[in-house]
C-alpha cells in the first residue's frame, strides 16, 4: 500500500504527483490488471513463454 505524508510547504498537486509515482513504483496497478480476469495455469504459462520470447528478440535487436 502506498503511503505519502504531506511535507511542509508542499502543495496538494506535488503530493498527488508523489503518490502516483509511488503507486506506479510499487506495481499495484499492474497486479490489479492481472487479477481482473481469471487466467488458467496453461494460459499463464503460454503468456509467460510469449513474453520471454519477445524479451529475447528485443535484446538481440539492441546489439
């Protein structure tokens, strides 16, 4: 859970910006998106394999 405390002389906009940044960094939104629908184990394995292949292709292109 992302917790942000108001600093002295900090505007609400700056506080909100820091909060958003901490939420993105913690990965909460990604987890929520992943758990939004049920994905079977076989489907999960297939997606992970697909992701790994994409990662390798990107890595090879960068050389």
